[in-house]
C-alpha cells in the first residue's frame, strides 16, 4: 500500500460510510496543501470514513497530518489527445500511489487515453508493479462491470453525466445505482459520487444500492457554494 494505514475497507466496513472529497479549484485560496489538510482532518474528526484528494501534493500533505486516514487519491491532468483527465496514465497512477494514497481513483470509461495507453494494460501494470487497489470512476453499467472484471477494487458513479455518452444526464445517477449493484460481483463495493447535495440525498444513495457516498462541493466547495448563492440572490443591492 501507499501508506501505513490498515487495509482498505470491504463492503461490510464501508456500509453507509461517508467519504469527503476535499478539493479546491485552480486559483482558489483554498487550493493550498495546508488548507486541504486542515479540511481533511476536520472531516475525519466528524466521522468521515475517508477523504478523496486530488494531486500528489495534497495527498502527501494529508498523509503527513492524518497518518491513519483512508485516502482515495487521484490526479487531474489534461492532455490534448484525450478527454480523460482523472488519473489518465501510468505516470499519474504511480505518483498518486507514491504520495500515500490507499486507493488510486482513475477514469475507467472506454474513452481514448493519452499516448495510446489502455485501461486493461494500466490495471494489469498497477497490480503487478505496485500492488495498488483501484477505484474505477465510471459513467454506466457496462464500464463498471468491465472495470470490476479487470480487477478494480471499487466502482464509483463519478463520471455519470460528465462523459460524452452521458452528457444529457444529470448526477446523482439514481437509476444507475440499482443496476450496477445488481450486476457487480457481490464483493465489489459500489460508491455513489457526483451531485450529492444533501444528507437526505446521501441516505437515498445508500437505499438505491451504494455502499458508501462521496460528497465534495456540498461540504468543502466553498468557492462553488458561494458563487451559487450569489447567482440565486442576484447582484448586491445598492445601499
């Protein structure tokens, strides 16, 4: 594993758990390793099962501050020859694991990857060279099943509504959850991620078949939350 933390949880240990996505957009003052680590610790202190973090720098900062934390790590990088940006290739997988993640999250859709890299080859190499468990970020049942068959430890609905094939759909993937749960092998945890905006929705996700829920913007997305309130309220009135 990438850290000294205990083995990553199985379905029974995940049951009804909350994983907080602690991320901040480019240009935000929150996008600072110390701030990210503080938000991660605050989430864990309040009972979050784990945290989902973006970039080796932030993963390392949280690992140092919270050595026993369960960390799902990823690295968002854009390439001109591919729409895949969540841990798209071997360089990113290796860096996320080395930084201290317990699971590496990656785009597990069928889309073309940078430099002709292929999902099956990446998963195989990850298993053989790193022994790193993977969380498959998918957009539908077929990609979720394929990811599990290839050896991904967890399957998440992260990309539902964010790929070309699902661009007309809006997360959370309510209809996707029961179909995936019925189709996935019994030992593979199903994670609902994307669009969960309230505690009530998190409860519904578990009822629909998710083993655990990832919540980001609704908890840690100060920039996006404030912008949404300002849009709803309109321009400030003159005094």
